[in-house]
C-alpha cells in the first residue's frame, strides 16, 4: 500500500497537472486552427486538397523531430524548462504563419512550429506522472489530455468569429499568445522531486549517463513493449487526425453545413472526447490498463463504422459525440501507460518519441484520406478506419500490466 501524500505533495501535483494541461491545450489549439484555416489558405494560395493536407502532415512530421529532441533534453535538463522552450518555439512560428507569402514559406513555418509541438505531450505527461501517486496516475494524465481538448474546443468555437473578423491569418496571430503563458509557467513551477532526486543520485554515482533513446530497446520485453506502444500511439493519432482534419470540410462541402455548423459539430465531437478521456482515466486506475484499452478499441471501431453510414445533420451531431468518446478516449491513458514502462532517465524520451512517432505516421492520414476520398468519397474513406482499432486491440497483448506500480 502506498504512503499517503503530504499536503505539499498534493499541492505540487495539482500545479504540475494544471501546467501540463495548459501546455498541451496550447498544442491542441494550434493544431486545430490549421484545420479551420485550410479553406481560406486554399483560396488565398490556390492550393490543391493534397497540398493543403500536406501542411498538417508537415506539422506532425516536425513534431516527430521535436519529440526526439525535447524528450531527450527533458530527461537531461528538466521537465519544466523544456516545456517552456517548446511552447515558445511553436508560438513564434505559429505567429509567423500569419504573414506567409505562399505555400513554401507557410510549409516551413508549420514544420518548425511542429518541432515545438512535439515536446508538449511527452513532457506534460511525464511531469504529471511523476507528480502524483501511483493510484491516481491515469486520472492525472487524463486531466492533461483534457487540456488538449479544451484547446481544440477553444479553436472550434473561436475560429468562425476570428475568420469572419480578420480572415484566416488572424487565427495564427492568436497563436503567439502562448509564449507569454510559457514564461509564467516557468517562473511558478519547479522540477518534480522524483526527477531532482534521480539527477542528484546520478551525480553522486558519477557514472556516464546511458542514452535515453537506447533504454527504449534495452531488453526483449522492453523492445516488444516499445513496438506495441508505438502501434497504439499511431492508431490513436491516425484516427484522431483522420477524423478531425477533414470532417469539418466534408460536412461543409458534402453535407451542406456552413462554417458555424461545422464548428458546432467539432465542438460536440470534442465534448465526447473529453467525457471519454475522463471516464477511461477513471477506469484505467480501477480495472487496469489492458481491459480499459480493449473497451476503447472495440467502441472506436464500432462507432466509426456506424458514423460512416450517417447522412442526417442531427445524427451527425449525436454520432460525432459517440465517435469522439471512443476514438480519442485512449489519449490520457496512453500517458500513464508509457510512464509505467520506462525509468526516470528515459521517461520523457519514451513519451515523446513513441507518441510523436505515432503522430508522424498519422500525419499521412489527411493525405491518405484525401486521396481515397477523391476516388471513393469521404464516407468510404471514413469507413476504412475501424481496421486500425483492431490492430491496436492486438497490440495490447504485448504490453505488461503495471497498473498502480511505482515508477522506476
């Protein structure tokens, strides 16, 4: 039985989770405003759907590089410090997107902004995991994931009025503001005690520090676990970006919803995602990671398949809520799962590398869906997505159950 948390530990845990949620929320806001800006960008620069989809792909490919760099730096130099720098980087280059002259410089800005975005998930999840007790770990990482959804929700509700008043460039101007928030976080939060204790112990031993990236593959069990978690991260991101990037455009052009209607659909779907994250975080701490993931994956496959057959605007709203509940339900639980399988000297690296590897592969989802939709329609492309959730179901057999264990 784990010892009870002190008042100071509880206070620090709340602050760490809140700061991580804010950081990840800024990530969500940045990624979704691109989706709502796409139609304006296409009109301004005369882009094809494939070129437009590649802007999301480039952002996510930048996140793969950023995940590796910021993850390894976070394991060496500190969680809070690297969280701050990653937010500042993506804020600056999101702001520069507002003054883009054409496709190529906008693509460069999105790639570099993606490098900053790549640090957000892993550092935030690591910080939250190390700041709370083992029995509350999945609930803590789920609260961080909720931050991402609040950012997405803010983008969904704010995009239409901002575009109406200032055009698509106005959305990216707003993206500069997170840099200020990052500086405030840096001043008010110290590094987690678990990380500080590990750094002090390493200095006392005076041993050369092992490459944090190599730790991900340092035993047969860890190699299998690493590959299986990479599959989970890929499935979660592929489903999410496949749905959220093109469905607003699909609802507008083929179902006939205007920008406000598409924003409403996105908001309802995101509310479903938020409820799913909360509930599955609770379940993950109560019944274990593996059983909870299986519930999510079966529900996601069934709901996405059913959604591809709907054409009623009212049912699209209801179905979007249910689909969001399952399709993004594993996001918070994934943070707890990764934390439990890697030691402190490699935890942020594992979080960032595995999640952003998944985001990098999933970055092709908008392109793949656009290519399939051009020949067979968006409904058909959406109907193919359930296959990936069956793949994730199988991956869970290769990941040991470590619910409630203390972090290494």
